[in-house]
C-alpha cells in the first residue's frame, strides 16, 4: 500500500533563512509526486510536481524539490524564505497509471518569523 | 478559464442535523470530481470520487454520501451529522489528460 510521511509537523524559521520540508513515501509501483501549499484561509495550490525526467523540479515562488528514488524521498527546499511563505505544505503521491487518487501526507506548518 | 466554487466557507451545525455541501466547476467538461476531508491534526483523506454523472466511488465507510446530479456539480451530504464529522472539506476536480488537480476554497465544518 502507498503512504506518505511528512516527518515534521511544524517548522519555524527566520526570514531569509533556507528551509527544507521533508517528505518520504512508500509504494510498490511508480508514483507521481506533488507538493501543495495551503495559505491561511485559502484552498490548496499546486507548488510543483514530478512526473518523469529530471529529478530536480522547480516550482512557483522559488521552491524546488528533488526526487530521490533510492531514498524514496521528495524533499521541498527554498534557499531564502519570506514572511509570505508562512503556510501549510502538503506532500502527495499518485500511483502511476491510476485515475487520480492522491494520497496526502499530514502536512507541515511552516512559520516564517521576522 | 476553469474555476471551482465551493460553499459555504464555514458551517456550524448541531449533531443530528443534515448536511449539504455543494461544489461546481466551470470552464471544463467531464472532469473527475473529488471530495476530501482534513480532520484536525491529520492529512487529507479522499472521501469520494466521480468519473461521470451518477458515478460515485467511496473510499472509506462513513456517515456521508455524495451525488453528482450534473456533469459539473458534486454534492456532499449527510442525513445526521456526528461530532466526528467536523473537519475541513475540500472539493477538487482533475483534468483526465494532464492529471492536474484543482481545489476549491474548502468548507470548515464544526459539528456541535
């Protein structure tokens, strides 16, 4: 069975510091990988996705993620965060070839402080 | 362009009362439609998905039901709410070809 683990439920950082939000998954089949962001009082937005090809994926707002098949990880990174990056971030997997069942992690709350 | 509308944004309902959350999609046809729930301190859980009018698949046994009376309308219902139904409900649609998902603004339901 597929599962997604986000190791940190909360990550507090200071503005302009780098950040890494960790995501590991388990699956017996190939997967597509996603990171979604939920800003306060808003719906989910897609940050980036990995379907195939280059393992380093660049998304919106300066975020990027690297797919590591051997470590079954898809960690999200940003070299310098802003106050506006304060939000909850969800990692998700979709088993390759399925019609669209997304499996989400529990989310990581990123709090950026001045 | 495609948009998704979900309402209401917040809802407080007493235990035992009925529920109806509505979601509509514009700008696309024959989308896959989904209802997710995020309970407090937990990840998103897929409740229902639909690949066409009248076609509903349930992922988990629960106190809720879903219906798709029109191609771009997806309704989440309950006859009698339980306290455990409290949570954040998200409607979503996906493009069958690109598999990209789009989410509504969500409904925060509190059952008291």
